[in-house]
C-alpha cells in the first residue's frame, strides 16, 4: 500500500460515524472499508414489532402470559444505547392494553453501573407520551437498599436484582442485539444482569479473571465466562417475556424477536451476526475506527468498544486511530477515570488489576483498554477531551486523521495495509480461519486475533 518516495498517494473520502454530525476524512484509496452489510428496514416496523410479541420464537405470545390485575416491569436500555425504545415500549403497552392498567406498569432503565438518565434524555429515549403516562425509574446499582437477594448463580455469582423488577408479577425485557466486546452479544439476558443488578453482582460478572479470558470477546457466547453466567442468572430468576430487535446502520429495525429469553436470544444472535460481523484475510498495519457516533461515542469509556473492534484485526504494535466525540468526557461519574489514571502505563494497569483481590467498579473497561494499548499504539481524535486529559489515559491525540494515517503508512513500508471501520463496533471484523472460518465464532473459540489475556 505504500508509495515510492515523492509519489503522491491516491485517496478516498470516507465518512466516519462521529458525534452527532459525522466526520469525513481522506484515507488511502486501497484501504479496506468495512461496514455492516446493508439491510433495509422492515417494510412495516410496527407490524414487525407486533409479530414478535404475538408469534414468539419460543413459548406463548405475550398476551397469553399476562393476567388482569398483575403488575408489570419492563426493562429497557439506557441512553448510551441505540435501542428504539420509543417504538418498542409502546408496542408492549399496546399488547398489554385491556389486561393491565398503566398505573401498574413500571419501565426500568437498565443502566447497569452507568449514570441515571435525565428527564430530557428520557423524553428523547421513550417519547413524551410514555414519560407522561408510565412510571419510569432509573436503575441504581449502588443503592443497596433497592435490591433483592436472589441467590448464587453460574460460577459463584452472588445475585441481587432491582426490587421493582423482582416484585413485579410480569417481567419483560426489551433490548437490541449486536456484538458485545466481552459478553459476546448484547440484548436478551443482559437486560436482567448486569442491566438491573446490584453493583456487587456486576463486579463479580466483570472481574479480572472473566474479562481476561480470551473467550470473553466479540461474537462468542457459549464458553464465554461472562455470557455463561449472565444466561444462568436470567434462567434462574424467571423472566416472563423477552423482546429484542436487530438494527441496521441507520438504527432502523430490520427484524424483531420475542419469546422465552434464551431461545429468542439465540435466534436473534444469528441474525445480528449476519448484519454486524465481517471476515478479513489478514491483519492490518493501521486501523481507523470510531465510537459509532452518537449516542455511543458520548464518552471515552464507551469508545473502548471501537478500539476493541479495531484490535481484532490490527497487527501487533500496529496503529489504531479512534474517532469519538466524547461530549460527556471520560465521563466524570463512575470509577473509570480514577482507575485509568491510577498507574503509569497500560502494562502497569494490567498488573495492578490482575493483582486485585476485589474488583473495582469500571476496572473491566480499563482492563480491556489497557490490553489493547499494551499490544497496539492507540491515537484518539476527539473534540471534547484535551491532549492533557488523553495523556492521563495513556493516549495520544490527533487533529488530522488523514495525516496520522499517511505517516503510519510511510513508516510501515510499501506493503502497509490499512483498514477503516466507519461505524466502529457496529461491524466487528475478524481474521478468518482458512480451515474453518465460521466455527471460530460459533464454537466458543475466540477469533484468531482475539484479545490477549
């Protein structure tokens, strides 16, 4: 890919998902641009959502699982996720109409350990009508007096769940399914734990041993210690109905799935795999990635997912350039910044985290980030974090992505290979196994360039 000295390289214009408006950059014309396979939205999205509630993958339709007079709790993603809550929650409420009263329904924002969403954010997420007619509660993992003890599940996970979830007669999860950088895939059982779990439960699910397992990575569920325990928690704590969608790059609903949680989720995963995972023949010297634009790239914490997607196909010591607006900073809430800046280097952070007897909140994100930075050079492009702030995070800053890439290509030599992930973690590349390209993602084995433990 390199050019002889003095010869100007041809370039292509690539639009990156960045913040609320996007960002166009000039990159080498022979760079591999990997985007999700284009899929049209469902022809009639409301009808597709109704179908998933009435024609489940497994078990009875939603209305047949609910009786008059029962109380209902609905779990939904928080504001960092692109779930079409404004469509999905009304679809559920419509199915429940005539069976339960709206005053007996609570929508629980499954924040996990994230901050609560504001009223303005809730209105943007759910729509004014839902906010004005249904009680919406932000889950708070740190409010210990708002959880119920459920027992020990999976590989010794002590489980406390949101009391309003546990106390409801009917428990409905709503979410969307996409590859997840250490849980395999989002949606389904994750809408119970970690979504509605107490901090002590999340800390065990995200401890250094589980996160450090090479099977705790994109696209792997069976044998993934995080996902195995998440499934065990959901299976043992009685979810009434689960409702997930798969989205295209425009965040439109492609397909909807409903029914018994684990059976439904397994089917939705295969659809999401087709949409959001892409094989490549060999790793690259330079990979340009993003935080997937708003709402996911609101902070550096979430942008680690874009780095992780790139790391799957970046050569050892190769360059990762991650464009993420980070309008919410590190963020300042939670422990991510404190943990990230608590050691002098990524290698020192890995040593520190690995030696801990007790998991610290948000150390899992730092552990993954440090592992990526220990193996690759990572440079950020962001409008809302200064060079000094990024230096605290052991990261460099670039104001000119094109120039940074061109310099790296020149350094790598005439055979340099460049890859671009314009949608960041919305498409997860993997180096295909020439003998068995698909089983690497289906059998529980990690991709060939999966995270190093």
